[in-house]
């Protein structure tokens, strides 16, 4: 099994975790008073879950899908995790966690864009 083949099911798993978590975070933000951190974590989770699902579905045709999935998935988990920890724990996951996660998400989208210039391998087209 190649690294890319191992990343594909993880992409679907993280999409599901982010989607379900995003809905739960939205509910918590609605009923928990201060929505600042939880609302932002929900928004990022719900925005990136469908993107990961699309990468999973287009895995054979999008050459940059494995790299983009790792960047988007980890970036979102770090970003949202930091905001959740700030809300419930009062501190950051680690110094510069939210900006690090944000940069990961941005890099993931750039990698997706770069995929427009790369053809799928002939055996996968």
C-alpha cells in the first residue's frame, strides 16, 4: 500500500469527523453563550469537511489530492482544536497553533489550485 492509498480512507474519515464536529460545535456555540471561538471552529470544520469529501471522491483524477487532503485535514484539526481548547481550557494548544493551522488550510487550497495544471496519471484517467 502506498502512502497515497493510505491517505485516501483517512481523508474520508477526517471529512466525517469535521462534518459531525462542525455541527456539534455550531450547537455548542448557539447554546453556550460566547460564540467567538466555537463559531469560528464550526465554520472552518463545516467549510473543509465537504472539500475533503470532494478530494476523496476525485482522488483518482486530482493528482494533488493526497497532499491537499493532509494539509486541509491537519490544518483544520489544529485550527479548530486550538479554538476549542481556548474556549474550554482557556489556553492555546501550543504557541501559534491557530495561525499554523490556518497556514496549513491555505497551503491545502493552493495545492488544490496547482492540481489544475497537473494531469491525472494515464492509468488513473
